[in-house]
């Protein structure tokens, strides 16, 4: 079963519910229905949602329990994390996946209603914050984040993208409350607003910035990795469900780990599966979920991610979206540790793959890596008719971006890509003789 629900705002999430339903996991007789809330188009959660569902790994794990029950999985698809939390605290969703800021609201709401939830695993993460991006219209005169002062900016209040916007504005010396006109909109609504010109910029989470850039409907104004603060998505489970059905939660986490291994071993095939399920272009999915994509997938609950979660609390408190949150009590990695057994320590210590330039040739089931962006450009220049997509890491943040959408700088023999014009200009200013060049010029210089 697939159900799409219009998301409520994060602020509304903290208001009392008018009614609570029965537990979604409770089944009559020997049949138990497990309800999983996920966000199909928030592709950093695919190992606990879209990809996991398409692979059927969770159902296979449940079938292997042999505990006298027949299990059914009710997959419910939402646009954001807020409605998943609302359903969890109503006892109607057992397991959900969402971004770091919504996870905190999930913790706060569960505690408020006496229906505690816990962060039990991680899906996709970026240790520098590159999963969130501020974009503007292609023809906009905005050149840097400082230019947003007094402008209209769309975001989803209470989301990780909103947190990135708030922190970035503060660093730029702009009051995030009074310095801009912020519109609280769902990602699709904000994207339309940007295209129509009713807002000047859009701050959103994966996959919206990459999608809009790929479609030629936006260009990057601020790379979230400039904050150098981890951001991630994770899996949350109701405490009562985890206590009543620990074997089921363990089965989910084992399946998630299998889906993670599949994605890491077959990034192109995984991107194609997610694209088919979501109608997102596979080229955009690969930007985030590819072999050297913006996201790294691993279910281990890394200490640096927990530390970042604690820092996020102050942002939500300042926005009056929540009070104090006991992050340590919210994080519960006992289930994922048990599910992964002896492999957990290795996953916990694993580092993201190094940044690399990649080309996805047409008709290929594997992308080709290059040692430098210049080598990639040389290849693209000689094979333009056979290229499905090409990706390069930002020279300063490492954030992967489409080669033809990047801002290029020529510095001697080097050709350096940047996600935004502002970071490219910062490099040019700091390096005498360096200058920005067009993508076409960069191709000619490399060939």
C-alpha cells in the first residue's frame, strides 16, 4: 500500500493531536502488519525506503523469522518527515526515516505525547553538510548568500535545509528571522515559486537542488558543505514497537544493511531502481547516491553524527520549534549493533570514499572514474555523444556536481570545478592569475 499525504509544518507538528489511533503493528490472529513510513523522493533514505522496498529484502527477512506469525509490510510514502512523525505518535507507523532536524522534532513530539521514539540507524550522510543547497534562478543577479538580504527565500521550516539556511545566513551576518522574508513551503511548491519568480531563492534538501540544476531551472548559490557540519538522514522507531517486536526491528535493520551493501556494490543499478520508483532522473539520483556521490550510506550511528544532532537542537530552539531535547536518550543503537553483529565495528570506523570525477557513459552499467577533473574534461571532449552524465567534486568542499553545471576556474594547467560562483570567486581572489572560464572553454583547454 502506498499513500501520499500532504505534510504539515514543523510548527503544527508540536501541537496536540486531536485523536490517536491504534498501533499499526498490531495484527489480528497470526498476521502482523508492520507499517513503514518513508520519503520516496528524499533519496538519502532509500536504503530504509524506496530501494529497500524495491529489493524486497525486508519481506524476506520477516519470512525467515519462523515465529508463527505471517507478516505484511504497509509502505507509506510521504513528502517530508513531519507527517511520518504525526503518524508515529498516533501509533499508526512503526518505523520511519527522515532527516536530522525532523528526527529531533520526532524525538520531541514522542516525548511530549508519552510515545517515545528512538533513532536506531543512519541511512545517508555527508560529514560536511553537502546534502543541503541554496539555489536561485539561472538568470538571477544574486551572486552570493550575502545578496539574500531583504529577499524572499523558500524553505521547509524545521527541515535540515532550513537549518542550513539559518546557519549560513548567520555566518554571512544576516539575521535569519529579520534579514530575509522566509516562506515556509513544501519542496515542490518552493521549486514552482522559484521558477515563477515569486521567490528569489530556495533552500532545500536532497534531491531538489540537484534536480532543479539538472533541469536548468536553478543554479547553486550556496553549497551546504561550506558549513563543514555533518548532516544526515536516519531511521526512527517507536519505543513500544521496538520493545514488543525486537525481532521485527532487527529484521528491518538487517534488510537495511543488505540494501546498503547493494547500493554500494551496484550504484548505477541502484540509481536506476530508485529513478524508476520515483520518476526522478537517474542522473540526479546518481549525483547523490553514486559511488562518489554527495551521500555516503552506512547504517552505523557514528559519534560525529550524534554530536551534530546535539548542535542542531539550538537551531530548533531558537526558531521556537522545540525545547530541550535529550539526544543521548533518543539515540538507541542497541538494535542495529545486534542486527549487524561483528561487522558493526568495521562499519562504524568506515570513512566516506574519496572525492572523484566520474562519467556515466550511455548504455553502461558502471561509471568511469578519473584522477582529476581535467582528465574527465578531456574524456568528455572526445566522447560527447556517448556521455549520459558527468560529475566533478568541488575543489574546496568536495561536493559532487554536474560538470556542465559547475563553475570552472583555470589556474595555470589546472581546471578546477566549483558548485557556486561565490566559492569560485573566492579561489580566484586568493590565487593570482586564476580566472573563471566557461564550461565550453574548459573542455577546449582540456582536449
